[in-house]
C-alpha cells in the first residue's frame, strides 16, 4: 500500500459515504476480508473532493473490491450485511446491496477465487463471469482516504484506477459505451492537476525541452510511468496491448472516439503518450 493519504475528513457531504464504508468494514474485518474502494466513487475522491476537479458524471453508488479466500467467506459477508438491517439485497443482482441511507453498493470479490484468466464465475451456476484482473495489483498499490466520523479506508490509487478503467472498457464497452472511456479521459486530462505538476518541472524537466512539448500529453506520459511502477511485466503487457490496439494508425480503434467524441485525434494522442510512458524504463 502507498503512503498517499486523501485527507477528506472535513468534507461533511461525505458523511453518508463514510457510514456506508464503516458498516461494510465492520462486517468484513472479522472475516479477514481486505476492502478496497474502487469505481466512480474512487474517481470522485481523487479528482473532485481532493483536488476540486469538476466531475462530469455524478456517481450514485459505492464500489468495493473484496479480497476473499473462497466463495463461502464472500457469501457470509453478504448475508451478515443484510441480516444487520443496514443493507438490503437488490433483486436479481448478486453483487449489489442497498444501504439504509439510500446508497447502492457493489461488492466484487477477487483473490483466491479467480481463475487462471483472472476471472470470477458467480455461484451457483457460474454463468455470470466477471473480469477481475487488476484488483490484486490495485490493492497492493492502494492509497488511504480519511473520511468524516473518523473512518479510514483503502482506496484505489489514481494510476490503478486508470488501468482498471482500460480493462473494464475492453470488457463492457459494447453494453456500456462511453462510461469507462470518459472516466479515463478525465483522469488523463487532470493527472498533473492532482499534485503531480511539480514533478513536470523537476524530475521530468527534460520533457518540457522536447520539440512539440504539450502539457496535456506530458500528464498522460507521467501517468503511464506511474502505472508501470505498479504493475509487473505480465500485467503491464496486458494493459499495454489493449491501448496499442486502439491507437494503431492503420486501423484506429473505437476507444479514442468514446473518450472524446469531439476530438478522437486528441484522445488518441493522449493514449499514445500514456503508452509511451508505460513502456519507458529509464529516468527522464
């Protein structure tokens, strides 16, 4: 886990979210389940609440990734949450509950229950399959968030959220077009604004002296560097392959157009800069 702390305990508007997180933690901790805040709420914590970046799409739920040893432990957690009276089951959705305060939550297990392809198959039939690649790596590189009421939790780092968005986009862009792509675009647009601009004029100063220097592309390149620090070779190759397929000059993919319908060319350049940073191993 990283030393990054999002100090948001003074944000009164996060009071309900803090109660939801605390209620899940109270049941997960005795079962030995590591909990990680992911998804759009993690995006909002990093961009909006910590750094004041306006969000284009408000989230109405909280996503949790849960490291479990077996399905029985996950089922025990879900049952205890419901029986506590603080949550109720969503009809027909095994991963979704609704908190008594009104917020839906999604519970996505990963860890020892994953297949060799980094997927999970929901019991009992196993016909609902979900790709959970990246959650294990995201937990290892997680940041910390301090919420109101003294609640603290692990939250996916911004670089990890970017690669998870890339993986999720590949998995569901046909049934949920644009959602993950737009989140990725927002992260790329504002990465330097989340406490990284000083690095541009310090460790990455030689970039600013290159022909055609572009501030926005430098942010994407820096994000790529930071992603590479958090992934092993095999995982990095998997994420890089998705991006490379989408920015091929001879046959561009659909990701740039979903990221930025007004200027897919700009989005493609950002993806290329991201990929460049991911493939760099030496210092700037």
